[in-house]
């Protein structure tokens, strides 16, 4: 069992922070006026390429839930890396990731986005076959390949590690272990039964906007009043939202329920996750596992939103639900309504993303000022530059590290 940082004293401290937020009349004394974020970070093609190469393609990224790979040979092909990545459960039950690229002449080894491989994955072009651990098993027409060393021709691996039932991949072979990367944030999640939560639902779609336009939206509650007047804003009191900044770009915002005794009527009768605290019950703790996994926890289940860049102007978005095991049989029919309710909130969120793409590409976008309550966005950008190496970011696009003293 990993250690939890969300112990009784932390719960009390976080509750007190919300109470302080509700009372404040300005930003805390000494908190700096944050410099504007340069607009080019949202529309400059060279910066997009730099960020993708040096940050996205070298960072640990959520890829799948173990329920998508139930048995040896189950695989998916994941499309949010530098190239298609095959994630497959081996004969030993381990889940591994490889570029979906045949070591002969580069054909895709798996031709569908999910399925179950038999004893071997056979490349459809010339018939090289790979075992379910990625090793080259046999080449066809062996008489022509007498000197080939199969041990050097296995599928090229990508880092693949698990946090609970969530599978993460990373294309940087030198990256720190996933557990170390997540440590500043996972300490507040480790008490939850992440090893046993099941995948309730997932849907993926394309949004016609830059990925940062989307991610920024999920890092602040400033938009609740106007975008979620009939939904989130009726439930949560944003005047009490407290913001927590942690290492490696991770962060959280904690919004209190408007009423202490409020329970989401759509969840009545659903089992609660083990070990929930007052934080999950009376607040909406919305975590961001840097860079792109938004995790707003509710006691009876976790809806997540993940976003990845596709092009400068398009993003992939996935909406996911995880919940305690419901045993045999289909999920509770209550889920349909609950998922639809959350989808409505997500639709409210992205209603601005697509029209914003044109307006952030406009000469009218000079720079982006961020308020005190939007400081998670600033923290996110600082981490991007830290990972790229600030000296490699063109001077006019840099974001200075002004928040160091506020990272807990
Ligand atoms: S490209 Fe796969 S066997 Fe030739
Ligand atoms: Fe929102």
C-alpha cells in the first residue's frame, strides 16, 4: 500500500483553506502579478512542434485502463504518441507497449485499433510473426534469412507502467519511473482503491482547437458562472475554490459544495469507493495529472477528461468513467443518466474551444493575462518550459518561473 498524504490533518488543512478563500477580498499579500502568457504559445507552429517533441513525446501520458486489455493477447493501438503504439497483454499477464511498426519494412503489425492476438501477431505484409511479449518469433521463407538474429529484431519498446488500473506510456526511455513522476500528486490519491476501479465508459472524439485552449479550460473554475450556470455552478461555490500547485506540473483545485448536505441525486444508491474522506464527499477535488489527465473525484466514481494534440488546430479528447466494481452483469442503469449529465458539462466546456481557435490565431491576441484564481494555467506553462529547457524556448514565447515559492 502506497502512503497517503490525504490524512486527517491534511483534510482539516484543506477545509481551512477553502474557508479562507471564501473570505478573501484580494489576492494574498506578496503574491506576484503574473506576467502575461505570450499568445504565440497557442498559435505558433514552430512552438507547437517544439512542445510536442520535447514535452508531449517525452512525458508520461495516460493511455488506457486495464479493462481494455482483459486477457493475454488483448491489445489496443494508441494514437496519441509520435507514432501508433501497440499496447498488449503478454502471456505472463504483463502489459507492454511497442511501436506498431514491423521490424522488416515497417508495416503496421496490428491492423485494427483493438482486438486479441492469437499465439502470435503476424505482420500481414510478408508474414513476420511476433510473440505477445513483442519478440520476433519467426520470419517467413527462413532460407533467405539465415543470418538474422531474432533477438535483435523484436518490436521496439515504449515505456509502459501502471498507476492503479491506469496504464501510462512514455516514449522517453530515460524518463523517471511513473511512480516518481506522479509522486507529488499521487500522495493525495493513493488512499482510493485505484487498483480495483473498473472502466464504466469511454468515448473519444476530435475537437477543432489547439490542445492548450482545451486544457486551460479544465484548470480553472472562473468560467463556471457563464458556461455552467445550470450545472456545475449550481452545485459548487467557486468563491471558495482553493488552488494547490505541486511539483512536475501537477495541480488541483478544490471547490466546495454550495450546501454541506448536498448529495448528487443521480448517484443515490450507487456504491461509494472505499476510503473516501470529507474532501471527496463535500468538495469537488479536481486534479490534473500533468499534462492532460483531469480527474475530478466524486465518491461513487471518477469521471476523467484527457486531451492530446493532433495538429496545431485539432485535439483528441477522451471522456472516461471509473467506478467501484459492480460485480457480474451489466452496469447499473443509473450510469446512463449520470454519463449524460457529465457529457452535458463537457459540451458546455468545449462550446468555446472551437470558435476560440480562430480568435486566438488573430492578430488581436497579443498575450493572455491570468488572474490569481487562474494560476494553475501559469503553473502548467512553467512546467512545459522546464521540460523543454527554458533556453530552447524562443525568448518572446518564454514563461518565467514566477510561482516557485507557491509550489507545495
Ligand atoms: S513489413 Fe512486416 S513482414 Fe514485411
Ligand atoms: Fe468547465
